[in-house]
């Protein structure tokens, strides 16, 4: 049994939250300057960091929250992204996004507030 011995948990998604995907058909000279190449299970992907959400992630860890990074694309993808963003030194739990919840209450009554900072530039 794994027991997380903290009551203050905060979760972060990966895709379109910590990173913003670029159109894979963009020619290299049209990609944003801060675009990073990722290996998505053997397929080349490009994305830019969402600096506002990354700042929130770093602040969450600094505040001592149990911070979880997840994605529906699997824990290996979340790990790849954190490594490429240079955030693999942070004390976070990395996992696949839960696909369901069994609970007596609707999720929206207990999961807390959702935060999202719109990305500054539109990525073609």
C-alpha cells in the first residue's frame, strides 16, 4: 500500500496545460522560438512551455503541497515532459490521469477549484 501522508494535494495536467502543442505540419522556421521537441512514444512532437502553469506547479511544490502531474497519455509521457522542461528535480508524483472515480459524491463537490491561465499566443 502506498500512503500519501499529506492532506494538501494539487494536480496538474500535462497536455494543453503544462505544454501547448504546436501544429506538427509547421515548417521549422514557423515554430515558436521556445518550442521543444518531444518523443511521444517514438513519434516526434513539438510544444511550447506554458510558463504561467509551470510557475504555479513550482509554487505548489514550494508551498509543501503534495503535487501530482498527470496526463491521459500515460505516466511515461508526463515523465518525458517534466524532464524536457527541466522540472524532473521537483518533488512531484507522476501518474496517468485517473479514468474514473468511485465515490458517493459527485466530483465537482469535492475536487476543489479549477485554475487555468490562457496561453498568451495562439499556436498554429
